[in-house]
């Protein structure tokens, strides 16, 4: 049972990272209207990238522990 504890923790961490990245993307404070093109643009890509990278690392760690 204890050998499944770390992969389960990594799964929870991955889900948490995905949820945070989703909330950042959906937040209205991270969008602005471009004055020249009159388009709605997202301007907080680095925050999403950080959480996606952490989530991928957690997923790979959990998978490698199961092997």
C-alpha cells in the first residue's frame, strides 16, 4: 500500500496544477483588449507554462515510480 502513496500524491499534484492553470486561463484579469487589432488577448502565458511544466514533471515522476 505504501508503494502507491507517492504516485497518488503525484496524481493529486498534477490535478492541482491543471486546476490552477485552468483558473489562471479563465480569470478575467489576465485578458485585455489589444488597442490596434481590437482583439481580446491573453497576457499571462508564463504563469500557465510554469504550472503545466510542474504538472508534467509530477505525472512523469508518478509514472516512473510505478514502473
